[in-house]
C-alpha cells in the first residue's frame, strides 16, 4: 500500500479523493488549514499551509504520491491571494515533492485557464486566455507544471470542466433551490451553447489513475455525453417535476449588471461565471481516456439530477438551520445578496 498526500484534503475535491483512496485500501494523509469535523479519526491529518515550505516538507515525509487540490476558488473573491495560493503554493508543493522523490504528483488545474476559447472542443494544444485574476493564477500554475512535464518530471496536470456531484453547493445550491421552489431560471443568452460538466467521481478517478499509473501529461476531464445548457437545465427541471422555466436574458446587458453587482459585493457570482456560461465550452477527452484507461461514468443530465436529488434529501441541514460549517466554498450555501431579489423577480416572467 502507498501513502498519498492530499493537499486541501478537507475541501470538496480533496475529500472525495480521500474517500476513494480509502476504498482502494491506500494510506492517506491530509494537509489542510482546517480539519473537517466528520473526518475519520484514523486518517493522518497535518495542519499546514501550502505556501509555507516547512509545512509542506513535513507533510511530505514518507509520501509516495501527491494529489494537489489546495486552491482558492472564484467564489472566494480572494484578490491578490489567488496567486499566492494557486501559483506560489503549487510551486512549493511540487518542488518539495520532487526533492522528496515522490513517485508522482497530480495537480488539479482549472478550465478557467482557457477563458473563452475561440475553437471547441478544447484539447491539449488549445491556447490559454484567462479572463480574470483567478484564471490567471491557475494559468501560471499550469505553465509551471507543463514545464516540469517537458523536463521529464513525474507530474501531471488535470483540467476539469465544471465539477458537480453530491454535496456540491456553492452556485449550484442557488440553481437547485430555485428549481425546488418553482422559480424561473435565468440564463445569459439563448442557452444554445454546448456546455460540459464533470462528475466529482469521474474527476477523482483521473487523479488517482495518473498517480498509481505514474503517467505524466496533460489530462482534460469532462462528461462524454452532454447537450446545450438550456436543454440540460430543462431536463433537470423535468426530473425535479418543477414548474420552473428557463428564461434567456440579453447577453451584454446581463453581463454589465452582474459585473456591477460583483464589484459592489451584491452577488456571489464572479467574472468566471458571468463571462463564460453563455459560450460553448467543452473538452476533447480522448487522450485522457486512452492514457489513463479511464471512462466517464456520468452524462451531463445524470450529473445534474444526482446532485439535485442529494440537495433535496439534505436541504433541511443548510436551508433551515445554521448551515454547513465546512470551510470549502463548494460545500456550503452562499450569501446570495441581490440574487434573492432576482429570485422573486423571476416569478413575474
């Protein structure tokens, strides 16, 4: 059995990697700034900061494989700290891992590095074009990893599409709440853009396979079956037996309003959300399937419906109580700001 270090192991992606590794009988160590109250007491937990070289070096003692998931996500609106954590932290974790002669490092990147690609599907040769500060921080980290791959170092970079699954809240809690409450769903534009999601379980398998197979490279990850954003949302509404309808809004005006709300901190949505969700965005996943002997198990519709069903079964825990105290932005409800007003307004359409 091998010892795996999961940076950010208390977060959404990291916690699912932990869970799957335990199912496979592997040994697990988590490095994070906070400990999940529900963490199995038998798991080795190291309280540390990925931007602190000494913390990272201590956490790496005896480690065979590293899954680097620690990052600040767009919802944090972290400003200059995006680069500190997402780039500098990645640099420290991977450099220390190589110094410690780990067998492989799997780095979880982001599709935000591409911004609004001119050509889809996105493949390993698509040019970067991040639109905002979060995407730029992840691009710098991705550039660093790719340089190491070219040097023959034991690292891979995994680029997921929008991640959804059980326990996924964040912006999806807003979507699921509105559908459950029969509020109409606003989208930017017509919604006729092909839009790909990825199930958390499918993402987890790629990180684990990259490590255990010790396969360096660039791996794009997403569902194999997906449709337009409008069609998939309509399918979710039908599954939920909701009276919600999908309402398209004017692109330029809507983006301008959301930008102002973002600047004034009246909305949880960041530039990565309102600048991209009306555009075609999907990956070519053939190389990942072949190299990592991987096959995505979930279609877009299955991804959305299983996540929604979990939401309905558990919504009393966070809608009508003190809420999920998890430190992960993807595992707790958001402060919705003016979106609560938008929800009321949606009923007028």
